[in-house]
C-alpha cells in the first residue's frame, strides 16, 4: 500500500467528485487503437496557479481491473499520466497532493 493510500479513508473518495480542484485537473483522452477495447489516457495535471505536481498520484480504477490502483510515483512536467484499456464505463478517481486533492472523472 502506498503512503497516500494509508492517509485516505475510502468513504471520502466519492463525496463530492470534481474533475478540477486545488489547482489540479483530471482528464481523459481516447487514443486510437485497432482493438475492440478503448485505450484511455488518464492524466492529472497542474492548472491555473496551482502548486507544482511533485508528489505521487494514485489512480483508482473500477474494481473489476486486476490492478485497480495505479500509482505514478514521480510525475513529470507537472503531470501524472497512465494508459489503460477499457471496455466499459466507470468513474476514475485520482488522489494527489498526499491525499489533499481527490479528483473524479466519469468515463
């Protein structure tokens, strides 16, 4: 379990989901793929005058994923990014700033 995961209690994840808060934005982009599944790029990045993104970011995926928690330990260029395959809709959650920022994005 990561250092961030220890500080966050599960009930706080979905209280007031927002895709942008605390100078951070969670977005998603569908990348071209010849497969039937979609390749989705998930990204948390700094926006406006937010503090630089330097702490690890955890992406929480649907529980049907074998790896339903992906940690980007060292964000690069004020962004943390992962690519996943998806065949359905769900809401992705990202935890940044050592648990102080919780973002959600419906896919």
